[in-house]
C-alpha cells in the first residue's frame, strides 16, 4: 500500500520476530501487569524483542493489518508470522489480548462489502472465522472513512447506514463463532473501531454503532498533515489560542462522542509515537498554525530525540493551552509537531479526570525503548 500524507507513520513498521528465548522473562514481566481500570492499547505489526520486558504494561495489542479482499477479511500469508509473534507474547503475559485490525489508510473494499446484506454477512463471517483460526481475541475495524474518499477509496452516500449494518453483522458473527469456541461472557470476542472525529465522522451514526462496540479507538492524531492548510498540533489535547474555529483537538473529539451517548469508559484517546514535519513555514508565532510550503515527512520518537529536540537548530516550545510541544527551526523554517513525556502526562491526567477507558497509541515499533509507553503506564497507575 502507498504511504499516506495523513497516516504515513502507519507504514513505518518493521515486522521483527520474537525469539523463544525471550519467553523466559515471563515471571518478571507479569509483575508489571496493569492493576488499574485504565487500559493501554497499542497497534503493532510485528514485535521488537527488546520490548518484551514491558509487555506486562499493555492490555491489548492490535495487529495491523488484515485487509478486505474480494469481500472477505484476509491476512497476507507473509503477515501471519507477525501476528503469531504477538499472540506468542501471551506466554509472558496471559492477560494480554491480541486483536486483528482490518483496514488502514487507503485500504478500500469496505463500502462495497457493506452495500448489501450478503456482502455484510460474508465480510462479518470471514472476519469471525479469521479471529478464531488465528486464536486472536477480537476485531478492530479501521475504515478510513465512511462516506469519504480522501484516501482514494470508494465511498457512497449510503455508507452511514451501511457502516452501522456492517458492525451489527460483525457483532453477530463474532458472538456466533465465539460461542462455538467457548468465547462467551467476559471472554467474548471483542469488537472495536479505529475512528476519527469532527468532519471525518459526519457519515457515522455514533449512537447507532455504540451498542455493537466494546470500545472506540479515537484516532486523536494527524489533526494536521499534508492535506491541511496550516501547521499545528497534530495530536494536541486542548485548543491552542491560535487554532482556527472548530479545529480538531483530543478534548473536542471526546466531547463529540460523549454528546452522542458513548460511555466514557468506552473511549480510548490516541497518542502518537511519532512527529510530523513541515517545511517553508510562515515564521509567525514560531511556525505554530501557519501556512507551509510542503509537508516534509514523519519522524519516530527515537529519531526526534536523537536529531531534532533542541538540536541542529530545532528549538522546543510548549503550548500551555493545548498541552502540547512543538519544534521550530528559525533558520530553515521547519516545524515539527509531536507527543513527548510532558504531553503524554497531560493526556493521562485528562483520562483520569474524564473517567475514560485509557490510552491507545500508534505504533509499537516506533518506540523501541518503550519510553513513551512506560510513561503512559505510569501516568495511569500513579
């Protein structure tokens, strides 16, 4: 799949294998299992063996991605090993759940499959059978986005109704197949969605899909990107003084879903373990919420620390209103927006204050030292 200006870091994944030798660390890792009611959920493709020491801090890993193919949910053969690497981590942390996400940016086939009852049933049944066959724990639907075609996928005015009907069909299939495999009650196959906010859910009936879902993974990142008119905080918690109108923020996303009747505990806000860089930026306000010449690219957390934060002319600034950092290089007129330990701490405090379900992040391999994941865990358990 092609890289996306909106979701490019989702393609910066290396599927690394888990050596069996790492399983010996099980006793020490299990002692870290999250004791609180807040959850840490992370998207992953493969698994970096050096991160095994912290697997007890993660409640659910979501494998990315399965894909719709000829109306069915499938995983490419070369990706099955990566999924099984994640599932093998249950030998270290038996409480760990591993779900499968279907979709991703620029991945189509949803609108077509959801358009008929037969198509929905085929999609739903194949998804449930895949979950059972791979010994996974649930499905995450990442349709970006119903009624929208910015990513190059097909869409339809009927997507709003059909999205609800598709999730209803998936819920029924998961329950039916789950019952046949002893997955009922609190151990049932779960169903979640990766979902945006603001105008990107104008073709989603949030209240209607709510009953079918165990939780919502709010993609509260990529608020600014190659397709937006200005720079800004791509994963800001609150509104900056410089934000225009109803510009997207994490808090505004949460309030949108709460207003639709979603229980706070079903909402997991998103954190970004990567930054976005813009070039030829207008220098006013140190580049914050200014027009730019072109989008430069993404940088994962280790790269930000090694080469950018207060280095090579990039100066770190903090927006107290947005509770978010940014970098500005006055000489090159480059701007970078990202999450760091301070903004992660603010998000964890917000989760507690709003009584939300926890935190979700993209993406596991972008934080090989588990520094930010550790900050999430600590922030929810202090």
